[in-house]
């Protein structure tokens, strides 16, 4: 048997801590090494117990998940999975997304569990903790190191425009674990007069999708929206595909949001389906980007786009939280360029005459 995953549980609810412990201790390859009721206790436990992964609530007394993440990543870098209760989503989403910038790896809606209970949600949680425990993380003395901010001529500080023009070029972006922070860096460096529309597939818990769109729209100069079925594509607008619906670009160059069955463990929306549709609809006018994330979603779609004459880029290993999806695309021969995150925006602009 492989080495057991050592988990630290951090939650201010005694009931939920007990339920999580009962669930995880049923897994033969998971060991709960301790628990904490707030961020301050989490700091001490992370230092003393040296867990392989931390499962931590966002909203806690004394020290919340944002500040706890910042301090843990500065003192003893450890993979962190954040969670928040559905009742707190409206207030916790911004905190959780900011914590990703400080080094947390992923975030989920808090699973509904009862002491000793188990089910699909519990098994999925255990599987995610196993995956994240194997992710190498680095120290961030002041939180996650910031990549270079864009200069004024690259889009920073510009006002958002309300002028709409149909897009003759489309950029498709696929991201997963580590994606929200990477998307913020990428979109912040794009000019408001971008001569293309941007369509994003980001694998994220559905509970966070509205907060992600709002957060990106507030943090970036481009207008970021959730599209509707049949949506026209406009220059300078970013469309974030909703969860549990496949997002494709039609031959009439509109977005189709499709409700179709999908297999357990597969992705919906699918980066492959988005990029494959972009290859069909735009051919040489399409641009594809695969960012940080686990698995291989986007690799086949990026290859189809490259074969159709489009521009294809993947994020490099050094700047990826997890070099899974970009690596799969590179190994498949789908990537024309493998670039650090802070160089991708410039490459996109140069690819859009």
C-alpha cells in the first residue's frame, strides 16, 4: 500500500469537524493527524503535525482562512484545500479566491455530511485530498509571489468599454487547479481594445462560478460575464462557461451551452469540446491556451486547433501550480509555444493582427 495521506482538518464547527474526521478515517489510505477550530490553531498544528494536506474552512473566528493560508505558506508550505458552507458563499467567495493567490490550491463548497456518514460527496473529497497532497508547493513569505503587473500600455488602469463589435477572432482558454489566479494575471495584462473575444473553461465547484465571474470582472480591465445560450461573441469581452453545461462555438460564431449527460470523472464544461469547436468554427482565426491544472483536458482540443491552423499556447511548468493539462498538450504536440504565465498575454496580442 502506498503511503497514507496525512490530513489536518480546520473548521470552527465541532460537528462538521467530527463528520469530516469520521468520513476520512474510513478511507484506508487517509490518516487524520489532527484538527483545529480556527486559523491560529491551524498555524500551530501545521507546524507541529506536518500534515500532507490541509482541509480548511474559509470563515473562522480569530483568524480566517485567507490570513491562515498566507501565514502557513510563509512558515511551512503545505497543500491547502479551502471549503465554505453554502450559506456563506456570498461573503466567502472573495476571501477564498484571494486565498488562492496566497497559495491555496483549490476550493470547494463544504460537503453536507453527518457524523459517520459517507457517500459520493465524501468519496470525491477524499480523492481530491489524495491528489492535492502530492502537489509540490513553495514558500511565499508575503503570500503568493506576484507576477509582473501590466504596464499602462498593456491594459492596466484602462476603463472598461461598453462599445461592442462582433469578434472575428476568438481566444479559448482552459484551466483547472490554480486557474483562478492564473486567469487574473492573464486577463489583467490584456488591453481593453483586444481584437478578439475570450471564452474560458475553468474547472471549479459550481457553487463558486458566479463569484469567480464577479471577482475577475472586478479585478481585470476587460468585461467578464457568464454567457447565455446563443450568445453573440464581442471583442474585448470575456465569457466564462457555466459549470455542468458544455460550451461550444457554433459555425455561426455564437456560443452554444449544451445540457448533455457526462460520465463521472469527466469535465463539464469540457476544454476539449470548446477548443475542438473553435477549430471548426474559426480555424486559423482561433487561438487556444491551456493553463495550469490536473489531468489532460484541453490537450486533444488544442491539437485539433493547431491542425486547423490556429495559434496554440500552453503555460510552462515553472509558473503552473500543477503542470498536468499543459504538459499533456505539450507531449501531444499541440503547443506551438510553451510560455511563462506573464508572457502569455503579450503572445496573444501579437497573434491578433
